[in-house]
C-alpha cells in the first residue's frame, strides 16, 4: 500500500540531517505541498535543502528546538508560505553526554530534557494555536526504545524519551478529535547521531536486534508517512516501536 499526504503541509524539526531530513524527503515524495525543516545551524539547513534538491516546496527555518519564539515563528512561516500546517514531526533531539543519570552533570540533564521533552510540547502548542485547533492535523513524535525500557549510559536521554511517550498520550487525549498524536520508538538506526552506539562494535549492536541488522532511515520514514497519512485516521495516542524486534520479540526474556 502506498501512503500519501497529497496537498498537505508539514513541519519537521531537527531535519538538517539523518532521520529528520529523510522524513522531510519522504513527505515530499508522498505528495506534500510544502515542508518546513528546522535545525540550530543555518549552514546545515542550507546544505540539507541542497541535498533535498533545492525544491521550492522546502523552507528552512533556523533556531533552537526548545525556544518558544522559534517554534511560533516556524509554524507561522509554514502557514504564510504554504497556507496551512497539517503535519508536525517532532524529531529534534540531543544527548550531549553519556553516563548514568545518577552521575552526569545536571546542566547536561537540563539540556537534554529541554530539547527532548520541552521542545516537542512547545512546537505542538504553536501548531495547535496557529492552525490545528481549528483545522485539524497529525503530530508524530520521534521517541526511542530507550523510552520503553531502562538501559546503561543513556539515563537522562531515556527518561526524556519516556516523558515524550507519555506526552504523546496526553496530547492525543487533549487534542482529540481534530488532531491525532502518535509516536515512533526507533531502535539503533545508523545515523551520525547514533554513531557512538554502534560504530565501535557494530556486530555487537546488531546482536541486540532479533531481525539481525541495525535500522536504516528508510525503516523509519515509511512509518512516519503512514502515521501522517489518512491511512491511520483512526489511530491516536500510540507509540510504534521500530526496532528490529528489541521490544516485541524480546519481551519477557531475561
């Protein structure tokens, strides 16, 4: 089945590379009328637009993912340029430190939680107030399998993603029936962001996944397109693991 978002307008945060940029490309391929991409660094966004193909359906807006003014401005830019905002994909995330949450500096914890928890809420509120409350829409939050189970060295990140998963359910409850809110929970996907998790021992990382390989961005983008499309019109408040079987196949084992 081919999922489509013909004529819809989307905003994807953290889309200068990796999963975010791939999602933007997938939405465009699925018929989106326009896509706004965000990221912290203008130069990286310009490079992303060039890689996408300098498509006139793409607009880049630079800023911090947890900044209220940036979120409001990005949403306003989508409405002004393309006439709507039907889809929001909250992909921006950070993890500047590895370590147990009991040990890492609180300044790092604050940063992780600001971007990964506060950021999606800030963008959801801006989208709701400027367009979706009146016209409806779909929001997809990019969480992580780390938000579904505890693990080593990524404590603050995992807690932020667990909070995002619950935020997804809360927003789905509050924004119904006009707006659907869902999440995906990827496992280890081979991107620059996740490189510290697999580069030193790729075979070991593969061994954690029952399907016998690490994820690629294409494994994620199709699920996002589905959740943004009318094919999922009776789905809200759901978190979909995209993890090669880490959660489902290993549930209850060891």
